[in-house]
């Protein structure tokens, strides 16, 4: 079994890099804080005897050899980047759970057949550079490397330049890396496990999700002198569309969600009727056809705003269809939880994860553990040492099962 | 009469400082661009024989002596700061029209009884530092100097520090400056004069206006995993309130306006349900009681949002009641327009102006000229050389009338 205390110490150690006053982490991908945690990852894994490398998009791999080095590695991974107001667990326990597995193997002297690698995927959150899971997407052949390198953040900084800035890239071309199976441990980020008092979520797949960028254009005008009837107020048009994102989700059943997360108003001056508003929207549902239906309803709403004399441009910037994980690995997780007597249930992930893209190129699954109140993407995100250790123990067992397959 | 060509050349000359690609000006108060236009103002006025000074808030005064230096000056003024996407005329023609008056006096050798001063008021726009007309407000005793110095912009920079940064302050304490009468030439910024083919607006007063800062607080949450029913989405709450600003204005007759100009969403990440939204709102009407009624309707709407489980804080950050200008000076403007055979009509200003505060301490009035399509606070703002010259000619005559009073 894994050393739960050491795992918890690692969680607290990495939390220094980008620590916020409210106890969370602000560690956007490819920033100085990200560079710090990458160095920490490299040192921590090296100290456990692993060899650490990075590929052309800065994805880090920490490798311990197997007894048969001709076999491709089993990869355990997740991400160390966070949201602007992120917590200490999202992504982190997937990487650090992998480190806990390395530590357990080292301490027991157990040698796996396959090499074992821990991956720290670059830009999973998608907060600085859209879309999310950008680099696991390139790794899995969903996106071109050039597409990734040319993404820009809201200040216009290119992904490629940010990568160079922190010197995170390595020699291997992204995707030129074998993988025989992929495991990811994660907090649920939702309320179900906690509510049902389950320790382990046996993740069977990931729901479908689409992201949009919307620009509403009207005309800048004086707030004091322009009669209401003469305005082309981009914000008021955007408001109607942003409200529709919520109402459309509510119209599509309890499993549907719709969110506007980012808004930019221009020129953003108190006494100027806004001439342009940019906002992002997303819809998610376990059934892809419902995601499509929500998009159609949103586009229909946009037509009604265009009819008022405003311009509306909607760009779909991401489409991540629903994913089903590998039955063998799901069974390995189920068996591990049962052997260890952890209360468990099957669950579909509401969040996107690097595993969703890895599933396209290798047998893949995930293990969830509860987080307090289902809260995530929030500085108050929290999980218990016992639950995290339980998740890592299930991870260890499932990996050993896969190693024998 | 004034030299219309020289006035137009001045307008084009100042437009270099902060020029935008779309032909407008971005010259927020107390920035480097503002420092440049201040230096231009000082040189231009000095070349016309005026003595230029600045007070403790950076308000610039260019003075030519009168025949009786014991008399307080007649001040002609407006502002050289602009909106982020401002035009070449708003405020500018009031200052440059004053310079045109100096030039006319110099070229004809006419000596006024009173000293004549041209004022360039600091931070009229209120875009960088709220509220608008901040320094004419201190000048008129409405605000304390410390209040002005402690205003912060959206990046947290204090007004006082920005003032020091560009070295714009002079030795005289703001407000320790005599004034016997105040005139301000301005574009209408609205559609009425153009629609009625009038060259001159005889401005009888300024409508009432109030500004608000609104913060809606919910909780950051994951956009993919948080069911709609468990969200405390600050943006969706803010949307309902921002939509109400428009609908409340529409409910209060054709003279009412209500605007949301500035929005900040936090943490502003695509896949995070926003935990906090800050926005500004304003209501205006020629009748102060209608402004109060709109505020009450807005606060009532906020209660309904609070009832949904969000926190809403509304701070009234500015109250500028309706203003009536001095009958004698209004008459002087009317007579000047008539003598010069310019089509004219009385008009109430929808925009705030430094004149609104000067009216509290001295006989004050304004002269409006048309602008194309009523467009202002927009880079495409435009006015004709003929109309601007007509306004400056009316200004010159009205000033000479006041000088004899
Ligand atoms: N796990 C996680 O929060 N990933 C971010 C991608 C998403 O928005 O679901
Ligand atoms: N003249 C002008 O645009 N002033 C800005 C203050 C206001 O918002 O009315």
C-alpha cells in the first residue's frame, strides 16, 4: 500500500507554488509559478530514482524502468496547472498519486514488467489558453502541435512564447511517446460521492462538452446623451445571450449544464454605452446529442439578438465528445476498491480530463475520490488525507493488475 | 471674430497626443498622453502671451491680464482628457475655443476689463477615476482635495500618485482661485441640434445623474461538475440586474437613460462559474426625482436577486443633481447667436460638464454645437469646422458681454 503521510506532505509541499491568501493556488499554465512546480516535480521524482524528461510541449514524464524495457510504459498522470482561483487537489493528486505509486514500488522493491511513467500534462485547465487538455490532445493526435503553439491568452501572449519563456520544452516531439495503458486519479469535483458516502468513484467515462467564443458588436455611445431608442448597446445584447446560456441548460434536464465564465466589455468605461462585448460560453451533457441541441437553441437565440440591430459572432472553439473508458481497466479499478473494502460506485465525469484524450490512443480509466461539498475551481476545494490515500491505493492495485495483463 | 482656421489647426494638432488608428483619441487623465497634451497647451497659450500655471490637482490656467487686474477673471474652460475610445472634440473644443478667444483678443488688440483665463480641468471624463468632473468638483467645494487624491483607477493606482508621476501639480491649492463668470463651449454629444439644423445650443442647465458600483457575490464553482441547481452564479445574478438598468430607464419615459458601462467578472475563467461580478450603473434624467425613482426601482430589483441566495452590494458613488445656469449669461449667449444670425435653440445637457460644478460658485453657462449623428464617447465623433468656429464666435461675444456687466 502507498504511504498516505508522504502523499499528503507532497500535496502540501507543491501548494507553496502559487499559494493564495485564501488557501488555494493560482498557478496558470506556463507562468513562473508553473515553472517552480515543474522543478519541484523533477526533483521529487529524481529523488525517487525516476528519470525525468519533457517533450516539445513541456509535458513532463518521470520514468522508472520495468523488468522488460521493450514494453511500452503504463502512464499515470494528470496536471499541476490550476485555475486563477484554484484549489490544492484538482489535477495535483493525479500526479502526486503517481509519485506515491513510485514510492511504494521503491520501498517494497517490487519491479513491474512495464516501465511506469508519471505524466504532468501541460495546460489541462484551459483557463489561460483555450481549449482545456490542449497538450494531451496533441499527444493523442486530436490537435496539431502548431495549433497548440499558436494559442494566445487574453493578453495576446502565444502558448509557444510562454513555453520558451519558462524553458519547459524538451527534445522529444509531442506524441512520439509510447503508452500501453493510462490511469488518472482525481477528485470528483462534484457532489455525488460525498452525498452517497462513497470513497471511490469508478469512472466509466466523461460527458460531452463544447466551448464557444461570442462577440457582440454595437456602437460606443455617450451614456448621458444617447436616448435609449438610439442605442446599439452590445452589453444589453450580450446579457440576453448570457442569460440564455443558463435558461437553455435548465431546459435540457438535470444532467445539462451551461456556463458563461469569462466576460470582457469594451471600452469598459462607466459613461460609455459598450460597443463590444466578448464572452465565452459552454454546454455539457453526458449525451452528445443534447449538447448539439443546446448549441442549436443558443444559435437561435443569437438570431433574435441580430434582429435587434447588433452583430453577433459565435465561434465554436472546442468540441470534446462524450468518452467511454476501457472495460478492462474499469474492472481493475472496481476490483481494487472491492479488495480494499472501500465503498465505491460508478460515475461519469462532468469535468474534462487528460484521460479523455488518452482514451483515444490507449486503454484508459480514472479513479475519483470525494471533495468537500463537491467544490472545485475554488480556493476552498478540499479533500481528506484518508480519501486521497484510498484513491492512491486503488490506483496502485489497478496499475499492478494492468501490468500483469 | 475668431480665426476658424487656426482653431481647426489646433484641434488637429492636439489630436496627435493619444491618437488611435480609428481616428479618435485615447488620452485617459494623468497618463503620458495627457502629460503631452498638457505641455502642448502650455506652449500654445504661452506663445499667445498668456501666463500658464497649474494648481494642486493639475488644473491648468492660462491667463491674459485685464485692464483692471483687481477684478477676478472670467474663466473659459473644459477638458483635454478623453475616454478610452474618445473623439477629437469632446472637451477639447471648450479649451481650444478659449485659446481662439485669446488669439482674437491679441490680434485685434482688444483689452478686456477682467483678466481672461483658459482652464483645462483635470479628470473630467471620470473614466479612469470616478466620478466625472472630479477636479472642478474640488474647485467648487463639492469634494475635498483628499477625496480626489485618494481615488483609485481599476488597476489600483491612486489619483495622487498618477498626478505625481506626470508632474502635473502646481503650487496653488485647488479652489484658491477667483472666478467672476464661467463659460464652456462643447459639442452637444446628442442628436437634437443636428436633427433640427441648429448651429448653436443655448444651454440652460444639466440633467441630474447618479453613478453606482455594484458587486454581486456568489461562489466560484466548476462549470462542468456543478449542477445548475447547486450554483451561486454571480454573473447570472448580475445579468438580471444589468438588464434591469435598461428596463428601468425604458419605464421612466423618453428623457430617462440608464447604462451599465463597465463589467468585471471574477475569476474570469471559461470553465469556472463566476464567484464575483463588479459592474457600474448610472441613471440620468432632467428631473432629479425621476433619478431617485429609478434608483429605488433598481434597489428593489437587487432585493429579488439577494432572495436567490447571492450577495449584492450597491454603492452610490456619485450624485450630481440637475443644474440651472445663470439667466444673464444664458441671455448673453442667446443674444450673441442672434447677432451673428446662427440658428439656435435652448437645450438641457445630457452629459455632465465642469460647468455643472462651476455653476455652484459663479455665474456659469455653456454653448453647444452639433456633432454628427449625436455620436460622442466614440472614436468617430465629428463636428464641422464651421460649427466649431460659430460656437467660438458666440463664446467670444458672450465673454465680451460678461466683461462689460
Ligand atoms: N478537471 C478539470 O477541472 N479540468 C478542466 C477542464 C474542464 O473544464 O472540465
Ligand atoms: N462631457 C462629457 O462627456 N463628460 C463626461 C461626464 C458624463 O458622463 O457626462
